[in-house]
C-alpha cells in the first residue's frame, strides 16, 4: 500500500469520526464555555490514529462501520481529555498543542480541567449507548475502555511518569510506564474494533489483536521520544525538548537515537507478524510501518 493510499484511509476515518463527534453535542447557552472548551481540543486536528485502529480492526473482521464508530469516538474523546490534562500547569505546563495554544491558555485552568472531565465521562456514555452492537458487547467494550483508561492503564502510566521525574527508572519500569500511559489506550482501540465486529475475548484472534496493539503502542512511544529530540516544532505543532526539560525518563535515557529507531522497527515487524494470517490486513500493516517512521 502506498503512503498516499494510507493517507486517504486515515483522512476518511478522521472525517467519519469527526462527523460522529459533532453529532453528540446539543447546544446549551448556559454551558457554552464548557462546550466550546471541549470542542476546541476535540476538533483541533490530530492524526486520529486511535479511531482508525478501531475502525480498521472492525473492518478486518468483517464488521460494520456503524458498529465501530461510537467506540472510535469514545477513544478519541478519552485521548483528547488526556492531552488537555497533560498540558495543565500542574502536569507538563505546555503552551502549545497541535500548533495552537493549549486549552488552559485559552479557557483557564479550571474550565480546561472540567472540559477534560466532561470528555472522559462523555466517552463512557457514548460507548455504553452504542446501539449498533448487542447490549452485552457495549457493556464489555465500555468496561474494557474504562479499565485501560484508569488506574491500571493510562492513569497509572501517567502517575509512573510523574514519579519518574524524581528518580531514574529501570528499563523494565520504563517499559511498564509506556505500556500503560501510551499503550493501554491503543490496546483498547484495537480490541474495541474487534469486539464491534463480533470477535469474542476468548477467540484466538483476540490474542493476535492484543499482541499487535502492544507492539505498535511501544513503537509509537519510542518514535514520540525520538521526535522530542529530533523533530521539527513547526511540523509537530508543539515544543520539542520538553522531556529533557522535565527530566523525564524516555527510551533515549537508555538507547542512542539509532538504537531506539532499531527497537521501534523491530517492534513494528513483530506487530506485523502478529496479524500476518489475517486476510485484508494491508491497512494495518501499512499503518504500523508509518507509525514507526512518522515525522509528526
């Protein structure tokens, strides 16, 4: 698959997801500032990788797009909430996100905090009320999403990241940190797509879905660490060098740039191998390769 073809697929998935997200908002003049703050970050652009993973795994197993779209929207809402909170002064204190002032710079700390809270809780509502899958599937998917976004998932990883600013982590701790902070929501995206298509948790195919997710989740974070050092701020739409400024533990704390890229490439190959027996896997193969070589 060519890079142009993959980009067309990514753009289509992003458009579908954004159209769905626009439909969840009902105007309320008393809540205008909250709704504006949510939408400011939710529709600020971005690669929409997580919704694409939901949609493409659903398609891989012959599912309907309508079944996957609420789950795709939910994971993007959670991802956006995490970015809003991550940028707050009490966390990374960033001024720029996706080439625009961060949410708290526009709406203030309190509204930004509440906008993130609204996106998180709204995500669970969107996932749980997915009427295009069986009720038990919607319940299972929502529970899985909550677990991966919570204390033993993304939030736990964020706590490890904060605690890691005070000491040097071991390589094993760093792997766990990133498997939770970045990998958990990527894992949920892949699994929810498969669930939307009717794959059950005990199906052997689900093991391969999770293995692919684990590998690309780590590869994605390694490339993020690389871009913080080697990336272009204008292309990234955010400040580079932030990890070093905050004395964060990254893969570059243990590996050279070339070694880190080699590690990401190896993980990508392992991810591709995990899904090699699935028919029509071209998009997910191309996506894994692109994630390991992206420039933003």
